[in-house]
């Protein structure tokens, strides 16, 4: 099995209610990331055969649920709208279709094969809980057809990672210690006796820097600094003459 690297092109609409369109630049896979709340806005051009993944929100440990399906006729749009009524667990759907040529689509066998391989790919992932009760039955394809469809898998995994759905737990030696993907950052408590103010110029605690100074206080401090400076110069000159 081979995986070819792919560059993803993400298209965002000015209308935030429109789906996010994702394309593997040099591949034939066209993908669409669809929010459940906006499923009814899905363009009828997506009523073509393909595969789809219904996504649950990741939990604090980065685990997420998924349902893998396929659509033949009438197509992906019809199937996803039906899943609005049949399944209430998902918040997003990732739709996958053939997009290299507008006159061609995945056929029923190709959509079924892709559904089965996506199921296997997610079932082996440590971060995914599949809602499918049974493994889909994928049909037999020629070697050439399988080779072209295998190239879909890595872009799909890249998209899932892009949107925060990683497939495998991060190692314990990760920079963040391999902890959860989502962390709650609590504000630091203010000490009763605050430490000395640190200069923005990184000189460390200094008596020359004031917190929330008034104009008069600043001018007074500048005058004091100048006076001390003149005093040091006078002391050095006096030492040289002795």
C-alpha cells in the first residue's frame, strides 16, 4: 500500500454559514467540511456518489466518535440530509467525492470500497470510537482502481488532523507531555505582596521604573536620576584630580 503526499487547499467563504471546501491539490479527491447546523445549505452539486464521515466533537483527551458511510444514488447531499434525522451524535460531516472531472463521479463499487477502507483506517486508530455496528462490505476492484482510491486516504487523514481530529494518541514525550488536546488555562492568582516591578527593557527590578506614574512623578524621577548622574560625574572628576 502506498500513500502519496498531498498539499491541501482550503477555501473559506465570506459567508461563515457556508461549508469549508478542501481539495488535495494534485489528487482527484474533493472534500467538503459541513457543519450540522448548515447541512440544509449544501449545494445540490454534492448529490453525487461518494463516502462521508460523521464526526463527534473530541473530548478533553482528544478521543472522538465517528460514523463512516457511503452514498450512491441520489448522492451525498440526500444521504447527509437523511442522517440529520437518523443520527443526532454528529456536529460535522466530512464529504468525499471525485472532483477531477465534472463529467465523472465515483461509481457505486468505488464508493463502497472507499467506505470500507475508511472504516478500517479509523477502526485501527487509537483516538476513534466508531458508531458503525458492522464493517461495510467493500466490493472487489481492479488493482488500478484500488491504487487510485488509496491515494484518497492520506489527504482525508490530513484534513481530519487539520480540524482537530487526530487518529492516534500523542506520545508521552510530546512537548506538552502528551496531555489532552484541550487544556483549560486558569488565570494566575495575584500575590498579596507583589514582586518588584520589572522594566520592559529587561533590566530587572529597578527603582527607576514607576507603575502607573503621573506626569509630575515622572518628571520628578527624571530630575532625580539626572542629579545622581551629575553627582557621579563630579565624584569621578574629583578622584582624577587627587
